[in-house]
């Protein structure tokens, strides 16, 4: 088959589908090409099934507070891991089927299954077929990083691609977790809360993507109360011992049943044929692109979502898909990107908003406000009074620049801060807004007061509130 279309989209994940939503507003002359399973990384193996697992783990973990809260016989509760995993799959399958697969099915012959490969900047080969398009969007996503040396015992190795397909999880020696970025930290904590012995190995000193040393110290101490964490010592070495896996890291070793690998994801660029486009590629095969337009150099090709390794988060993939989708059917436009926002769904939640700590730590015009949530009254009533929030503020103006937090239900505080930064608000502006009592948001109020105290610029009506 040879076919000509106005727009071809490679990949039916989040970025590809959001790109399609823009393209469809202007033309029906498109084709979407997908290789492998349908369903976004988020819905099928990422944020959605993991949040289902995390929530169930939180239910079970709450039993530890029952006795002191007057609820008896908590020690009689049991968890059925097979039933937990089935519940997670039920959630996952509903989201994939109803939100994704049905929308693809409705496209009919405008959806093609197969691996796309560039012949030139306007032509793709898909199997024996050739598709010529005026504009092309690459949205092929990413895949977990694995060491080929582990192929000899791959039945013991899990990534998020396999974790949620398990019928049960190790009942004896437990699980190893390699990598304590967002995914490893979330799932390591959740698995440990089911009573599974978890040993996590992380080659760095900072966990969960944190760079603020104060927040990292607090979060690390909290996590170490729940499962074993080995930091530093370089990458872990895996070897098979009988029907178990031995993890060796520096002078430490442990036997486990299975290993969850979460050491990163790599862009799905292999086999696309980008080398035929006559452009420069970096060491991982990534082309240069404009993050405000998503265009690759001056080609009629755009790249969006995890595949470009810029901001590998669903809401960013959605924005990039929309930008690329808009630009392939309109005169090209540069779009302003939103304030960076990332959340790790541990307990307490970790979040990163705006500028990173490493970009402000040596700036004399930046103060770091802080608030310890162990003293927060509503959090205390909820038995969740742990964690810390650090806010980075421009000293001369009071403008919010960034934050790193690890606080109870921090996903909500993170949104408040991101919205404030997007609106270029100052600490004084936000302190003039209402704060209800008793709420977790009062923690933000105290955080802002600490910032004002460190800035040292008084403003009528604010410093009358005593500091705590």
C-alpha cells in the first residue's frame, strides 16, 4: 500500500493522542501508527496502576494506627496479594479499554499497527506499506532501562511492564528494588507496606529525585523506617544463586526472590531511521528540537512526549502533544511552557515545583523558607504529621521561584505553589488570601510567614501573626 496523508503520528500514547486531538479539529486526513500494545504508559504500566497499588497499600498500612485510635483487632487483618494485583489490573483495564482502545477503534483505517521507519523526512515505511505525509509527529514514548547481563535470569527481573501482571509477589525472601527515583521509591514503599521484605539499592545519596539536602534527609529517614535502603556504593551487581537472586553492592549482599528494576527509562528511538534525515543526533540518537514548537530543526517533523526525554511526565507529554498537533495543522507558533511540576506519590508526597534547588543554592538574592510539618495541627489529627517543605523566594521582591517538599498530601500543596508561580505571585500576595482552619493548607501559611521573616521586609497586616 502507498498512501498520502496530511499528518502522520507515530505512537498512540499520551503525546500522540493529544496531538491527534488537535489535528482532528482541522483535518480528517491523518494516520496514527502504533507499534506494540495500545494504551498509554500512564494508563497501562505507569501512574494509574501504580497509584491503585499505592492506595491499597495505604489502606493496609493504616491498621498500624488502629489500636491507639480505639479500633480493636487490627492484628487479625490479612492482605491477599493476588487479590490486590487483580484489583489493580481491573482498574488498569477499565482505563485502557474505555479511555484509549475504544477511541483508537473508532478511527478505523486511519489507525495502523506496525513499526514506522523514516525513508526520508516526508515518507515512512510501515511493514510493506509506504506512507507519505506533509507533516510527521514522533511520539513513540520510552522503555525501562535494563542491563543485557540480566537476560540469563530475566524471569527474576521485573519492571513496571511486568509488575502489575504478576499473579502473586515473593512470599519468602522478598524483593530487591534497583533505583530509588520516583518509581522505585513509590513502589518500594508500597510493597513494603504489604509486608513484603524490600531491600532497595540506589547509587546516589539523594532519593526520589530530590536535590534539596534538608528535604532529602527528612524523607530518607522516614523511608528507612519502613524498608532497607542502601545508598552509594555504585551500581548493584546481580547474580543467580539457586532459584534466588543475589544483590551485591560494595560490601553488602542480600538474597531476594525477584528484583524490581527502576533505574530509568530510555527514549524509543531505535529503528526509526532518524539517521536518514541528514540531521545531527546526540550520543543517544536524539535530534535537536525546539521545546516551544516541538519541531526538529527545520524539518516537517515534530517530537513530543517521553521520546524526547525533556520533561517525561504525562501532563508535559499532553502539552507537547497539543503543541505539536497544533503546529502541524496551523502556521507555526511558539508556546510558553508551564512552570515545572512533578510529584512522587510516596507517603508523605514528594514534589518539585519551579526552579530546582541546584539552580538557586548559590544565589545571594534567594532565601529558603522552611516549615516542619511534624508541628502542623491538622496533620497531627490525621496521624500524618511528618515531613518538611522548603520554598525558594527572591529576596528583593518576595516572588516565589521554586520549592521542594515532602509533606502529607503534598500533591495539593504542590499545585497551590505551581499555580502561584505561574501567576508570578509573591509571598505577600498569597498571605492576603484566605486560609481555613484547621487544614493542611495552614502549613503553607506558616511556610510563607517563615519566608517573610527571612526576607526581613515588613508589610502591614502580615507580621502581626506570631511565628511558630
